[in-house]
């Protein structure tokens, strides 16, 4: 066979393979896959692990804790581009956006600082120093309070308006993921060691009770189904989601997921749970009813892409992907949630 003819067969074969891949992709999109990749936004920075993100829905922006780069990256979701990077955010980890106050709160793992910014121009308004390792942040629009998990074994409570410290609640262990109820003054916090869930009265800033976690250990992210009184604990040992009754602490069941989970969200509209796992997968779990759950999908992503943000109003999930070879920096993969 001549080289030219062989080359033609090779090209034809490649064309067939490409057509097959496109057909499979189209089939997957039409087959009711729960997540569909719609957009990729590139940022800038070093190779390494990222941390959490928050959404400024009013401006169509995603704020990303570019931890390895010591910046908070502001990404324009409409224009699919990096707008700016807030520098000197050493070890940026947690981010919360207060839409009603138009403010942004950023927790730094290095030094235990919480920086508070204006939501429009990102001017630094104030900094509060905690003992060490400020991590996850949550904002409660009902009370205008900002919660910052930090070492040693504490939860800082800041006034979102005055930016003053209101309380510093001592806990039985270093807190990781936590969620606040909308209807009651209740918060649930994951404590990896010893594995347990702490229930907090947010009016009194007092621990109400503690629920031991027995089905697995090292619970990190936490999701909340407030209507059905269910907590979803993303555990790393063994890797699974433990379903717990928020009223009694009873462990209802568990569902296996890939390893390295760091973020987890409950989608109340679709009765689904989304978990981003550092092993390199997005796991989707279906809630059959309050007591029964089943794996729905396991989408390949990238190793160490362990954090994400879910926007229920926009039906979008944002996956934070560390810098890959040949790229200028990390990226955000935007998934449309179906149906």
C-alpha cells in the first residue's frame, strides 16, 4: 500500500473515531445525564490545590479561593473571563457573599484572618484575626451573621453589618463543613476528629447536642435537607455519604462515593446530591425518599478537582479545576443541571 493511500485510510479512521465520539457525547446529552458541561473559564496562577467558591448572582460573577496562588479570583460568568485577582490572600480557603449587604468575606488559612470586602469594588473594609487557620465561611441572611470555622476548635461569629466579633464558640473538635437552617436558629457542623455532628443554637451561640458518626469517619462537607430533617455527611474514611436524621442523630443509611470529597450540595428541587471528589469525579446521588438513596452518576473530572459550588436558582454547578499542563492557570467548569 502506498504511503499516500495509507495516510488517507488513517485520516478516514480518525474521522470515524471523531464521529463516534461526537455521537456518544450527543447520546449522553440526550440520555438524561444529570450534569452537562456547558462552559469552561480560565483563570491564572500556579499549579496546586484550590479551595472553595461563592457566587455573586447579581453581577454574574464567581469568586474562587485560588489558595496556591494566594489570590481571590473574580470570574465573569457571562463573558467567560477572569476579571481580576485580589492579591495578598495568603492561603485563601472559605468565601461567603452577602448579597443583601453587598459584601464579601474571605477566610485565610495562613494566619487565621477573615478579610471583609466591599462587594462592588472589593475594597478591604476590615480584617479580623482569629487564632489560626480560618477555613469555611457561611453567611446567614436572616440574622446578617457571618460564621468562620477556625482553629483551635472554634466557630467565630461576626456581625455582617458592623463587622465586629459577636462570639467565638468553642467546639469539641476542629469544624469543617456546616450549614444553617432557614426556619430555625439551628446550625449543623461536621467535626472530623472525633467523627461527629455538632448542633448549635445560633440565637444563643451554644452547643445543643452532639451526634456521633459511626458508619464512617472523617466527615468533611455537609449538606442539609431541611424539609425532611436529613443531613448528608461527606465522609473520607470510608468514602461515602452518610445520611443522618437531624432531629435524633440516627444514621439512616449510606451511599458509596469516590474518595477525597471536599464539597457537597443538596438540590431540593431535583432531590439530588452533588459531591466533588478529589479522586477525579463528580458523584450524583438520587434521593428516592427521605430514607432511601441510590447512586445516579459518576462523571470523570480531574484529580484534585475537589471543590465546587452549586447554584440552585441558576441550576448550575461550578467545579474548580487545578491548573493543568499547558494551561495559564486553574479553570472553572460550568455544568448545567438536568432536567
